[in-house]
């Protein structure tokens, strides 16, 4: 008789780079195996729902291609020619290379480089402890949040807002610049509940008809980088037609009369000429917002990935202030809850040993940096050693040709600690196998809701995988880095961090699984005032004083040219005669940046790299459906296939991403075309702000 194994249900949190940070229930089949992954029903934000790619996580964690042994490169950089070595050999050789770089050029020649392959505070951020203890170069994390967050903070002064669960009691949910059907699925859970329970409308603003827009009642398709114009056109109507809440504006905003005057010529026609949305659609949308007190504006990251992204985010946030929607349950604007947690990461990150004189290098500019751009390096040393955890810059970073050129340097040592043989790992000298989230202890805070969630170890890792924390500590011992954090276990670090932050102990968190950190209504809705000394929302922000990272004591880009008040700031890479199309690289449903692009199901569901093109542009270009095309700009060229798509404005094209570079005919991925320019005010990745030409390929 077959005896079925007893399946336990364990809890965790999704560690991936997605604001939903879903609370998970995971079937544990045995010490090494998981079964199904579900959303935790008892968590009031996750509400039992996760996206399909995490629902089938067993496919990823038990993937036959996982890295399970340390390896040394024996072939060409970029090949898969590696030989198995011991952990001692891998760690000794890496430490030796880091010490050699330090002795030759100084400690700043070593660049520990990381990102959001895990969002766990211990495993993601512990690399800073090694950095600070050794005075290695800092990394300014610009890829994701550096454009959007300053835009929200410029107006509100803090990164928080109305409880995202309040979408369920809203009468109009505006989902702006994010595609929650693809990822961040819980936004839809709460928005759809409002529609079902109270007849609320769902409106979506995006650069193409996304899967989310297909489910919406109102769909607004803008040209990339023109959301500021749309927001101004809406606010013009709100003031013009008596929908501005003047009592609210007088009490809670800095210069409402001046702002009304500023908007007087930002008519729907003016906005339409810039953003391409028909005038009657702008009028109707503005009227709907004006007549709906409970309008909840859920602002995503996507529409900020543009040279004017911070200005656009600020403009969209300003709408809730003009109508006074912040006053109402189910109303206001929300982007991210980063300010509510006040997490003390000093032990995890070794902040007490940080030397403020050590340079910071812009994460997005790894291509120019590795190719020796004096703009980044100044009179500092070149980067001659990289230690990389939880990110895949050869796929995900802009100006990919330069990134590859930099990684190919003979004088650059690279160690990559990873879960799969990514395109970055293939450029490494030493590759180390990394655990996945169910194989180590960590703790997570969500940007898109209000929970701290524990993610305890559930199963044993395969082969010889080690956690990020273990590798950082073992390397630290070999390079002479000293800090008390290196002698603690992940669980001890979590316990210390929670207690120092006022959130109890790790044992208490384990008992509860998560902590709901939602501030009270008055604080969340800024009824107590926006976070400035006078409590007033800023229509006229202090852009020079807006910072997303305390350690970054400077601004970036043409900050003096930012318009004083919301506007269309025309610094985007506009189409021109040589580059008639604007390209956005929006996230594909089955990938999450370059994560999940190793699983069979995700690859099969996505098909192949394609470019969505308006049917009229297809005709004008003489392209048939599925035609192989070459697209390019001054940064390079990419080959993919044309797909006729009528949910997009003429002159705009979308390449859903991020495919592995290898999925493209000549191995050049979509980020060959994206730019590493540093936008104002805080820098940031401008992934949806590109002009290109399109030609048939042979
Ligand atoms: S929606 Fe986002 S947070 Fe939730 S399971 Fe999917 S990737 Fe993870």
C-alpha cells in the first residue's frame, strides 16, 4: 500500500521585486521538497491570491539547472565552461582577488554590487556590511525607485498614504502606470471588490492597453513620458469646472491660487497635443474624478521610468490634493509605504562603520563605469573587482553593449553568487551557488501594503548552496573585515533589527507570521498635515532638497530646469526623423525583471521577444504580422519580431521584457537600446524613454 507523505503547510513571504510582497502558504512535502504555493488567506492584503508565476514556484526552486556547486571559469568569458571547485577554493580565490584589487588601486576598486533578486532585509542588504567594513565603493541603487519616489515625496513629504486595502471601499480606483494583472496582483483583488460591492469604476492609465486595462471600465492610453501633461489637463478641468476643494486647498496646500493660474493654459487640448489622449476623454475622466470624492489613485513605478518621471509622479499625486480626495476613506493617492516601517538596519548594513568619504557609484551606470567613463570615475580608481549578489546586470542594466564590454575586460575580476547560470554569471571568474528564499531565514517589508512578514527557512537547499549572509560572512573573515554582524545568524539579525525598530522580537513575529504596521487614518491620509513644517502639500516643491537616500548628499541631472509646478517637462528622448518611434520596455506577465526567465512555463507562455506596433504603423512600414525586424538607436541594435497591436498610439512601440539576451537572434537584449543617462533630481533608470528606428531584418 502506498503511504502518502504528510504535507505540512508553512508560511513565508514572496521575496521578489514586486510591491505586493505576498504572504504565502507553502506546502512542505519533505525536508527538500515543496508542493503548491498559495496566497495566505488570513493576510488582509494578500487575501489568498498570488500571481501565477509564484503559484508554480516548485518549478523554479526544484529546477534541474539550479547552481548547486561553486565553480571556477576555465573557458572564455561568456561561455558556460566552468569547473567544479570546493567552497574553500571559491572563497579563497575571491578573497585573494578582492585583496589584490585593494592593494593595487585602493579599496574603492572593489565594487560589491547587488539588487532585488531577494527583497529580504538580511540577504539583500547584508552586502553593505562587507562594503562599509572594508571601505569598498558604495552602490547608489537607482534602477527601480529613484525616479518615482522623489516625485511622490516632493509633494507629500513622506512615502506613505491611504491604506491600500481602502481601494475596496473606493468609488473610483485609478491605476496609473502599473500593470497589476501581470504582477502585484492584489491591487486587482481590492479594486475588483470595490466594483463588485459598491459599483466602483476602475480606470487605468498606461502607455498601452495592458492586461489590467482590458479589465478596466476606463482605459487611457498615453504616449510614454507625457503623464505630467495628462495630469495637468485633468487638473485644469477640475479647477475650471468647480471640482477643486478650496477649503481643503487653502488649509493643506502651499500655493493653490498660483497653481490654478499656472494651469490656466494647460487645457485639455494642450494636454491632448502632448499625450495623445483625445480631448473628450480627458474631459470625461477629469469630470469623473471631480465628481467622485472617494477616488483612490494607485501610482505605480512604470510611468516614472522616464527622464521626466519624478515630475510626472508629482503631477499625478497633485490631483488628489486639488480634489481633497485625501480626506475620504477610499480616497487619496498612494505610491509606496516605505516611510511607515522605520526599520533600523544599522546592524544588518554595518552603518556604524560606514566612511562617508567613500565614493558611491550609480548602479544603473555599470556599463559606463566598467568601461572607464570619467563622468563616473572622476579621479578615482577603476573598478577592478566585482562581487555580485541577487542581480543580473548583463541582462537588466541599460546600455548593454557597454555592460558586456566592461564585463569582458581582462583586468576585471568578477565573483557572482547566484541561483542560476545567468548571463552575468557566465561572465564571472568564480560562480557560487545561492539559496532561494524558502532555504534561509529572512524578513520582508512591503512597499505596496503595510506588513512586515517573516520568511523562515522551510526546506534544505540543494547541493552546496549557501545563503547571501553566509557568503558575506565567510568572505569578510578572509578579507579582514570586522563587524559584530558577521558573527550573528540571520535569525539573530532579524531579532536585533525588529527590536531596535520597535516591532518586538523574532519569536513574537514567528508566532504572528506578520505585523500590520498601517498608520492610523489621520496619519495615512495626511489629515495631520503633509510632512513639511507647515503641513502643506507642495505644488511648488523643493526639488533640490528632495532625497530618497540619506547617504546621497547631492542631486543629479538638469535639476535647475525642472518646472516650478506640475507641467510637461520636455526632456524625454523624443521621436525625430531618424528615430520615429518611442519605445517602452514594460514588464512581461511571466517574468519579473530577469527572474523566472529560466523556467519552462514562463518561456512557453511568453513565446518569443516581440515588438507591439500599431497596425497603421505596421502598414506604413510595410511589415506583416510576425516579420523579423531590426530596431535601433545610437546605443545599438536589436532583432525581434513585429506584432500588430491596436491598443497603442501611433509612433509608440512596446517590447514586453525582460527576455534573456540569448532569446534574441544575435544575443543582444532589449537593454541594448535603453539609456544610462542620469535624470533629475535623484537619477534613476529611464527604461521607458527611448527613441528608435524600425527596419525589416533579413
Ligand atoms: S504578485 Fe508579486 S509579491 Fe505576489 S507572489 Fe507574485 S511576484 Fe510575489
